[in-house]
C-alpha cells in the first residue's frame, strides 16, 4: 500500500503474511466426533506497518471441539458442537469465520443446529452461546517478533445468537436472527463495556443465469456502549444497518453478472448528547462487501452510506474475476470514518470520503490443491480526506496484493 489513510500514519507499507492451518478429526461411535485445528498466522514486515491481531496470531489453538450428530431427529438432522470453535452465521456480516484476513475469529461455547429433512421448506434453526476468544499478544513489540502468547477467553465478554432460515416459495430464502453481546470493562482491559442486542432479517435469492437475484439485510442495535475504550461515559446505544443488492446474470459466455449495491450503517450524530448511534458489526467479515482488509480495509460497516456497482465474470470453472466500484459518504459528518481514526467533530470537513475501485482475479491452478488470487484497489480521496484535521495523508491510495493457497 503506497500510503496510509489512517490518522497519524503516513508511510508506504509492505507486508508478507503467512497463515498455516492444520485440522484433524476423529470419528467416534454413537455419532460423536472429536476435532482440533491449529492456526499459525505470522508476518515478515517493514518497520512502518501498523500490525495488530488481525494479521499476527502465531502457534494458536483455533479449534478444539466435541461434536454430536444425530439424524432423524424430529424430521431433521441435529448437530451439537461444544468447545473452542469457529462460526459462520447467515450472511457472515455479524458472525463469521474469516477468509481473507490473516487471523480467524474463534469462540468457546456451544452451537446447536437443526436442519429439516422432511419438507418444511428447508427450515434451519440454530442457537449458540459463546465466549469470544481474545487474540494475544496485543502489543506492537511482540507482534513484530511473531511472539506466541496463548489466546484467552472469559465471562467478561459473551456472545450469543438465535437464528432461523427457511425457503420463501420460489422467491428465495429468508432469515431471522438476534445476537447479544455482553462486555464488562475490567481493570486494565480497555473494553467498550458493550451491552448490545442486534435483531434483524435477511431475504435473498442466489444468482442464476437469466434471473434477477437480490439480497436485502437489515439490523438494528439497542443497548448501552461507550464511544471508545478511553471514554468512560456509558451511552444509550441505538444504531441501524441496511444492505441492498440487485443483480442479473446474462445467459452468455463468461456468465457476466452486473449488480447494484447499497450499504448504510449509522454513525453517531452528536458526540455530546449522551447517545451512541455508531453501528457495531460485532464479529463479521467485510471483504466480500467492501474490498480487501489486512493492511488496507478502508471501508467498514459503520458510519457509512455507500452505493456501488459490481461486475463479475466466470470464464470457466477454474477462473473468476470481479470489478467493484464504491462511493463513500459518512452517515454522520461529526463521527469517525470507519476504523481510520479520522474525525472532525465540528462536521466542517464534509461527508464525502471518496470512492474506490477494487479488482480481483481468482484462479484454481490445481483444483482442490492450489489457488492463486491477484487484486488491485485504488481509493480516490474526497473532500473529507482533504480537510479532516487529523488526516496524515490526503491523496489517492493504491493497494496491491497477490496470494496463494495450498491445500492437501
């Protein structure tokens, strides 16, 4: 990345990241399975990179679980998993197992799934209660050295969810969900003391040749939170989020799909009113909506409204490509831009942050064994980047990556 968009960061950043995953399972009698997965995420990096635990988490136990599977339970399949695990829920915008990011969210608790097998429109019911795992170390000096400090979890941070999904006739599929996040601010732990409830719904139809596909997801948040880990005021929290996508796949060679996109996530309208309107994406992923994360990640699911266009191609079963365009405005011009740290509490710097073009190509070089991906993203700086008082860099940003995934 040739320059930083984050506050007080100015230098070019180059990084080489490595992630190794080893997963093993042992099938036991009576429907039980024991499994474990090791993660080693580390980097070689120049001294200017802004490292954190989304990039480095060396020699860690990502999963250690006991799973029970029982078919033919109330006309469905019942699966119960307990222990340390990873979770993908619904659209993955709120709870997910990360794909692009170099480290992966992990949770310790219990996850219960039931899938209907006898009609019932593909009904899926799910409930989980977990302690999100805190990745360590979290100090720059240790991260630069790829030091191993075992991750931790505790009852001061809890996440639970209830989820239901079903087919909606020929129009697609629908989901209802509610997530709860309970965080206690302990001495020495700079947490935001969040007590959040996030109910929402999603309806969607998968892309198919000659068909219109769509996705609408909406969520609200209520509860209490703090504006930042260093702000000890407890605020009333009310925030909301919407994602809308409408696409069409042409029935011709390369299966081109064009889609119109729109995302809105509320920001804090007034930093002095005792309320917090900043949407919290919990443990969700954002690569599939907003472009690369890692040392980039300019767009995030908070304080934004962002229309866009997407063009996708599938030349053959081993190759696919996409080009996305996004424009970005702040939902509140007095709140912080995403995770950048840039803010003008007066609102005089405007709300237009800029626009982004993201391109990527994925190639299954050896199907099932080796994938190659290339990507380039350009961010055109707008009025807010030019005028925000704590902006360290006010010009356009270029980001390029290449990655290989080997599986065996």
